[in-house]
């Protein structure tokens, strides 16, 4: 009977993932259900959110890469976030969305090197074929998406408000969002913006970037 | 350098840009031959109302695709001057690299288009003011004149792509 309940729960969760995903290209907004994915970690094993979901209270999804100076400046802070919040149920799940043919420094092998050189402590997944970032609507590295237990998007944007100087940070946007979720509240600040490196795609794949010109007369 | 500085001062005068430092202390860059400012000081650049079409490109020396497309903006600035097109290159280089990396780059490249530096730590305070559709990735380009305004969060893969956009702003 217990097994049956488990199965039903599993089906329900899978159904939730299938039914609530947004159309690719549009990207996620606050309140949307985040789509599941199955991507390769630097250890060669594949991980999915649905597989991790039973053990967590949410996710700190970070679209990031090896090469972008903004991403590099946030590496230590991503490690600190994982160290602080993984045990509390909010692991960092990093995803490299760049096409290595455009940016060789963001190849899977280069990811492995970065991972060991920087002694990273979180999952560092490769968006092979660039299928995942367009569904999330990520446009740059780093680009953060905070999900709660039900996979609902609660925060999109920057890690904090000072890329150059971690000590001068006044607003810890991601931490604030997680603390709010842990306290059973909605984050006060749900969307922020920061400068970042565009996600690297081949010219033929530029449609994957959610980039329509905004024109006004 | 004096010549460069006079060009910059002239540009500063024509655009109404000022080294306003309400948000950031940028006095340490006062000796550089280009404007280094926070958003408040740069704001007039986005609100010119005259017969010029402004092409404002956001870039940085650390941004690969930005460097790749710089020649297209340089060519545009050169070839479209007489049609009243003005290119302004807004550098978003890190504060710690303005004096070193950026200045070295500019010295080497001798860009003809005007270069200004925007530094304001919390980009969340100003990105929406440039254009609400901008997520913050660079390269990104604002094109505007009195009749029309458009923002392109993308890179230009060739000169023609950029020109075709500018053409749509100008009555030929």
C-alpha cells in the first residue's frame, strides 16, 4: 500500500511537471512552475530536479559559466550560498547554457577543470544542445531562478547588488528570497536586474534568446 | 591626450553629460580624458531631443561579442555622420579596470566614436531606466531620435544588420 502511494505521488509530481511547463522561448515569470530537466553533471551522471525534489525545500538555479567575468566574480558567493543553504533544503544547481562551439572555454571538459580548480561544491550541469535555458528565459550569466518546494518560481534575477565587491553588498537578493520562503512568506523583492554576459549561441540559434527589439514610436 | 581631452569635453558639452556623483564616488577618474559617471550623470544621453539619431552601444572590454561588433559601430559613426547619426559607446567595464584595462584598450584601438564609462554598482537601479525590456546582458544597443526609440538586447553579426536598423530611423 505504501508502495502504491509512493507511485501515485510520483505520478502526480511527474504530471505536475508536464502540465505546468511554459512554452519554450517565452521564459518563466514569478508564480510559474519551472520545467524539469535532466542534465549532465561534471561527474558524467545525469541529474533532474524531479529526482532531487523529494529531499529539498526548493532550488537555487544558477545559469552561469566558466568564462564570463561576472560569473567568475560570483563563483565564491555561489559556493557560500550552497554551503549555507543546501543543508536547509535549498541546494545550488548551476547550469552552463553556453554553446561551446561559440565559446570553447565553456565546454564540458572546461567545466570539469573549473569545477576542480575552484573547488565547487554544487551540481554544475551542462545544458547540452541548449534545450533548458530558453524554457527558463535565461538571457545571461549569471542569471538566478529561485524555486520553492512546489517548483514555483519565487525570484528571478541577480545574486546581490554589488558584483565587484562582496563586502560592499547592501542587498542580498537571493538570500533574502530564500529566507522568506523558509519562513513561509513570499519574497519581498521578486525580480532584479544586473549586468551579465549574453548566453552564447550560434547565429542560426539566435531565436533561442528571448530577444525581441522593443520599439516605440 | 590634450586633443582627446578637448574632444571629450566638447562631447560632454554637446550631450550635457556631467560627472554627477550622487551615487558613486568617481572623483578618482577626474584626470581621465573621458567621462566616467554614474547613471544620473549619463541620463541626458538618453533624452536628447534634436535632429540627431543616437546609437548608444553598451559594451565592455571583457565582453567578447562586444569587441567583435565594435568595428561596425565605428564604421557607422564614420559613414553616417553627415546623416546626423551619432554613436556613443557606453563602457560597463569594472571600476577596478577603468584605469588599466579600458584605457589601454582605448589607447590601442583609437576609437573615433565617443566613449563614456558608466559605473553604478547596483545595476538594478538603472537598467530599467535605459529600457524596461533589457535584462542586463551585453552587448545591447539603444537607437533613438525624436520620432522613434528601439532597444536591441543582442549582438550584431555584421555591419549590414546594424545599418538596416539605423536606416529605419532616418528619412532617406
